[in-house]
C-alpha cells in the first residue's frame, strides 16, 4: 500500500509535473491515490462515464474500441507514464472513448476528475500544464484512431 510520501515520490517522478511549484505538487498529492489492478481487470468500458483520471506507474493497459462488424479492436497499449481516463477531465463530453483492460499487474496514480478539475481551476499554472498535456494525448490518440481506420478501410478494398 502506498502512503502519502510514496505518492509524493511518484508524482515528483512524472515528467508532466517537473516544472510545477511545490504548492501545485502538494495539491496533487492531496487528491491522489495509488490503485493496483490485476491482468484482465476492466478499468472502464467505452461509452460510460468514469470518475477518475489515471497515470500508469507500472504495468500495461490495453485500450480497445468497438467497431461494428469487427468487434473490439485494440487501439493502443498504454505503459508506464501513459494516461488513461483523460475524457473524465473534459468539461462537456465525459464519456470514455474506449475500453481499458489491464494486460499485466498495473499500479496507477488515480485522481478523481472533479477534484483535479477543481485544483486546476484554483491553480492556473497547474491547470495549464494539465490541459496542455491532455491536448497532446488527445492528438496522439486521434492519430492512432485514424491509422486504425485507414487499416480497416484498406482491408475492405
């Protein structure tokens, strides 16, 4: 089990947070917890609302999306320092865009999305860092979806 010192060490080891003030780090530590899931555990399903945002510390999480006529299709395998559950931080559409399935025993840093959003609103520097990083994640995941879509289309020609 992780204690607050371990959580602070984990947060301080994540490149996302290297340039944050100690006050911002303390805010993150106050709302973070570490969870562990075993292989096969479904963290969330595509289309549902999920209350948490995660950063993977150790392990792998497979992200899959349902494609009509093809079933679940793997999109991306998230590993250490990757993020899952980013849609919980979007202000309007909070539905998950895929299903997240644990591939190997995985420890994740968990943030309640409402608490993290509140911290971002109170601390503009923290909010800017989080939102800037999230836009990069969304862009990279959109690219992965596009490449998968092109593969599906090319298989049907």
